[in-house]
C-alpha cells in the first residue's frame, strides 16, 4: 500500500505515554472511518484513508483529481508526484518531507 504522506494530524482518542528516553514505537495502519467531501460531493477512494502514527493519510491522487488538477507520477525521478492546476505546480517526493509549490520550498509534516 503506497500513500503519499499528505497528512492530517488526528488527535481525537489518540494518546500515548512514553517514558523518558523511550524509543518511539511504530504504530500499525488503522483504517480511518471518515467521509471526505469536495464541493458537497463525497469522494470514494479505491484505497481507504488510514491512520498511521497519529496522522491521517489520504490518497492524494483522488483528492487532486477531484479538485480538477492533473497528477503525474514519476517513478524514476526520485519517486515524485507532480500536481498541476491553473498553471500552479506542486511537486513532492515519497522520499522527502519537502514540497515545492510555485518555486517555493515548504516542509510538511509526515506520519513517520
């Protein structure tokens, strides 16, 4: 299962106590029982959203295409995703938490 780390921090009902110096534990993927709407229309995903390490991961391609954007996957070029709409471009890589939007670099939260 491959998810672009487009993360929405999910905190309701999520708490974890860690002792001082405790190593972080990897959490399993948990199905997210959410409904996603864009312009009052429910988006149905082939791969359902999941919660991983307290962040909700959503299939970015379906969301971008539902907003009228074109999505291009470059598997050989650092596994990058290129999203474009109205001459605005967003580029992100599965191997990085950096996002390039309109030639400006941003850092996004990852669920790792």
